[in-house]
C-alpha cells in the first residue's frame, strides 16, 4: 500500500510504498477513501509539539477518516468485511490506503453522506458532543458561551447545544453571524469589536475553542459550580478554585456509541456538516498550506473541514 510518510520534523510529506498492516485482536483493517486534515497534523510534523507529542519516524499523519472494512480481527463484533465506516484513530495514520484501528473507534458511516463528507465529521462532531455533555453537563435552560463558534468544532457545538434546549452565545467574526444564527446561536458576538464580557456576564458553561487571553477573561463569567472546558490549552486550577467553578482540559476519546449517535442525527437531518476544499492525498502539503491560512494558487478558500481523497 501507499501512505503519506514523513522521515523527520519539517520534512516534506511524501506519498510512498509502505507495508500493509494486519488487524490484531479487536481491530479491523479499513481501506481509507478519505481523511480529514487537522491543525495538529502539520503542527506535529513541524516539530512544534514535539515536547508534548514526540513522533517516532517514519510517521504517517491523519486522525479522522471514512472507508470500507477489508479485514476483521479476532474478537470483533458488530462489523463485517464490506461495511462502510468512519472513525478517528488515536495513533495517527489515516493518510494511507489502509488503516488498522480498534473497532471501538469506528461506526457505520452516515448513509446520507459520501466518504469525503463523512471523513470531515468524526473529530469535530464527537469533540463538540463530549465537551458539551460529558464535561460541561449542558442541559435545557442553561446558558453556554462558545468561543470560536465558527470553527469546525464550534459549528457542531452550536447545533448540539441548541438542540439540547440551552441558550447559546457564540464569539466569532461578524461575517459568521447569519450562518451561526441559522445553526441555532441565540447571539453572535463579534470578537473583533465587542468585548464578550459586556454581553455574556453570567453563564453556566464556557466552551473554549480559542485559548489565550480569551480563556483568561472567561473564568469570572461562569456561575459558581459551572464549567469552563478547553480543548486546546491547559486550564488553571487556581483560577477555577478562585471562582469556584470546574475547569477541564478535554481530550477526545473516540467511541463507537458517540459516532453512531452522530451518524443517526445526520441521517435524520438534524445535523448540518461543513465540508471545505477537497484535495488528492498527494497534495497534502497544499492542504496544510490552506489550513494555515496561506493563499493557494488557483484555489478559493472555502469554509469547512479540508479533506484528502484517496480512493
């Protein structure tokens, strides 16, 4: 098989032949049809995260994907050869013709989506679900402030929180106002012109998808006993204690149950996806260039998850 391989930090990603893996007990082998592009892919590749996530080279990037099961390991139940699935690898490796993955990290893909569309979903949607309901304990009647609501995770978080009956406040650029309102946001705060503290002075939870100063300014807004959940920056136990709130740094734990629930919502028309530009897997360097905000010759930037197409 072929895969995108990097041989050292800062290396150019190369599409080259590598051994085809075989599923161990509890695993399946999936022929990857499409894989999503995440910021952490190129951040790991550059060496920017090597103190936290050191890589063992040669290394193949890629987390969420969609494809077809081609082999099933011993002890696997609920899946069979030929099943169309989607999921998230916790050990990278999705930028490849095949990926070996535990069966607990995949689910049958949404029937209404193509492989390319399905690959854009797992990391963003399941992260949004877990931060809202497993960590922040959001329920009907509560108020939640979502920072970075126009991003990949944010757009799902807005939908989930709205459907749960919460009042949803979002920080984003003014240009995202209409789109986020259509997804269920009750108020969109233009972070460039309006200090969010002047609008949302008391909330039950903050979902921080931005970090930095935004997180620091958010602690005082959370009601006593409420939650501040971050996905991209460690939280402060001292500030959480000061304001008598729960502060959590959340990491995604992919599950079949979560992915199955998300697929059901998509097929029932309850959940809108956001697909950006699609590139052949051999053009991963170009996809990373776009994800970092750099212009790509001949390509119009499109909001939504960037996806690599394989087969």
